[in-house]
């Protein structure tokens, strides 16, 4: 039986049952909480707003570092739209924030249905982010999108 609790607070790579690979710091959620909040009677791990119940995990391993500047978790969060993006970018986890802003830099186009809302978030970061890397990427996004 898989013991998810031992991955709490650890940097992990999770392969889900569809073969998708997600990397990030895992937060362990107990079974009772998952039953109450999500109607699932099993514990889970959460990475960047994405839940992985035991039944959804094919493989999990601890890792020492990320394999790329951003990954599937950030792509999913980007695709979930401006509200999720704002939630993560206004949070206090700089690692998640840096990885998500990199994803936005690569993927944002004017055809995105949340383009204006996302650009508003990016503009706020370009103007006042304390993290230098986040600010620099936000400024590059503005430049790339023709906003100076």
C-alpha cells in the first residue's frame, strides 16, 4: 500500500494513471479532509492546486530538483485560467510562482480567452514583484506582448 504521508513537503515526481508526469512540492491531505471536501474516502497529495488521490497515482518518487523550468502542473494551472493563475502568483511559494510565470511567458497568446485578465496580473508583477526573477519574466512578457 502506498504511504503518501511520507511525501509531505517533499519535492516529488508523480506519474498519474494516464502517464502524465507532474513535479512539485507535495502537500499531504488526510483521508477525512478529502472525504469532507472532495467526497473521496482516500488521502491525497496536492501539487500547485492539483490533487492526486492514491487511485490516480501510478508512480511517485522523491526528486532533488526539477527536470525543466516548468512542467505539466504549471501548464494545467495556466489552462485553468486567470483565477487559478492569480491564486498561485499572489501566493507565497516563490518556486511555484517562478515556474508558473515562465509557463505564461511561453504560452500566452492574444487568443487566450483570459488574455486581458492574465496581462493585468502580469502588469502588477512587472510593476511591483519583490522576487527579481518573477519581475524580470513579467517585464519580458509585457515586451513580448507589445506593452512597454
